[in-house]
């Protein structure tokens, strides 16, 4: 088992902290780590954006990366927690299977997908990853290993899904895939000139399985809240089509960009380009390009410079969505901070058991801000707007929000060994 003292950060390159990282290769070695450390949390591939899975002692799952069994007839995967979604795609897609629910990047671990209970562009139709999770093996703070499913240890199952690693170490997971016959997606883009028109476009296209929108957070006047909605459906197989998961060939950012690169002027130009390219058209696109567009650019987080970036992602109930989004955009426009990317999604009902899942019926908006001296103050103001509109933030993306904003009290988990507490924020007490 490898162990090393290193500086650790997630994809946003903020915050950075010193940690002793253990990398076990077996359940027995995981047990040794659990018995050694008073405070511990599991860490996957570090692709979350905020301070999740950061602590003085970390258990890396990246060497727990074996696919234990793939039932190609039923589309059921049983794998260790450190397996990447990309690894699953490479063996499952050629056999005619895909995820029911996938986030926007594929290089995250299965354990991380469970801990965050990830959602995708089809939440109103399919919900979160937990909907198709059959069972998982969990190592508790006392070293015991339990099987959790919707029928066995069900309370612990739902505490763990979206529980951010607070219940223990996910060792392996078993989940159901979805049958596909083609790797081509039929895509439609719908351009909307205002925020009202963009939300109306989401509502008018409820019949589409997949949908996500880009929103221009800097547009003002008659163009306030304009954006583009990207819809998609799986195509049927073409004659002679051979299923292969064809990954985009792209490029990698070789060095950290200068801090001045992303500024209001360059971001306005970028937004104008995205809006002009968003003509209402229909065509076809490959699965990798539709589901994982950012994976084409290696190390794209370097575009934000060494200072890193902060993503602020929140969800608002349907009845507060328009007013809340309008207030959020107005708050941003009054600040000196400018989001480079803004992604809007519609969400459906959440199962009552999924107590820690992020999405609620309504809309979520993810905003990527270059990290500046003033962005923390802006986040505080955005928190107030979200709270007033009965919303919540996504803990997987959070770096700066107040403890109450996830509407989760970690003390309810009762497994203090696995709490990750950066500057005491998560353990600051129950939500107000």
C-alpha cells in the first residue's frame, strides 16, 4: 500500500491542503487505513470542483479499479469503487449498453458517482444515479463491511447516496445499465432571446429525454437571461452500424493561463459567440461529444490560471425558479465577478428516500467564476438569494457556501471518523 504526504486540490484548484494520502489495493488494506486513522474520508479521481473529499487523511480508491463482473446479457456491472465511468463505457457500449444517468464528465469514479448521487441531462425522466444502483459494499468506521441496497440496510443505502462519503468507504457497487442500439444522438438546439423564453423552451420540450441549456449571465436589457437549449435523443441503429465508444480527439492546455485571460471583455466575446452559434437547428452528434463535451479539452481547468475557479451550483423549486434566477443574475451583474460558463438544467421529482440527492423539481444553474479576492463575498450574497427562494447548493461543487446551504446536517450521520471538515465548515452545526 502506498502512502504519501502531498498537497491536494480538486478540479477547481481551490482550496489546496496538505494531506496524508493512503492508496490501498484491497479490502484488507482499506481496513488497515480505517483502523489507523481517527479522521478519514475516501477520495476518487478529484474531479469535483469544491472542497469535497479533502481532509488531513485521505483514502484514495484509485487502485480499487477492477470490474468484478459484467453481465452483458442483462446490462449489470459489478465493479470496485475506483473504476472510472470511462472504463465502464469502453466495455459496455460495444455490447449495447450505456448509463441511465451520467454526469457531464466521464473520468469520475463509480464511488464518487454514488457519494454525490450524480445527475445528468435527463433528471426529469430518469432521476439520479441511485435510481439504478442495485447495491454497494460499504466499510464502516469500525471496519465492518455491510451490503447496502434498497431492501437491505436501506437507511444506510440512502444516507450514502449523496452522502459525500460521510457514512464510510464505498468498496464496490453494482448497478443497472440501459440498452442502446446506436452511439449517435439526434440533437436539436433552440435559441431563446430572454430568460423567460429560455425557461419556456424547457417547458415546451418536456417530451425530449435529454436537455441542458447555456445561459448568458452578462446579457442585459431586452436580452437579459438569453441562452441556448440543447436537446437530444438516442438514435436507432443504422444498417451495418458497429457499436464503439468513439472518444473525441482533442487537445490539452499545456500550462496555466495568465490571470487576466478571463475578464469581462473576453467573457462577453465568448458569450456572444456561443449565442450566435446556437441557431435553432437539428442534426446528429456522437455520444461522447453530447454527454462529455469538456472532456475534449485536457486540463481545461488551467484556463482559470493558478488561482483556480469556484463553481456555484444551486437548485430552486419550480415555483421560485424564474424570480430566483432573475435575482441571481441581477446580483451577479452588480458585482465585479463574471462567470465564464453558466449551465441551466430542469429537474423532476425526487424520491422521498433520496434524502441527500441534490436535484429537486425545478431548475439548477451552475456558474463557473474565476477565483478572485471578491468572489467569496459574491457567493455569500448568492447564498442569501438561494435561501430566500427555498433553494439549496450542490455539495459536490461547493467551496465557499455557508454550512446551511446544502440543507444537510452531517451530525445526523453518526460516523464522525468519516467526516471531512475543511476549516470546520461542514461541522459548524445544524442548518439554521
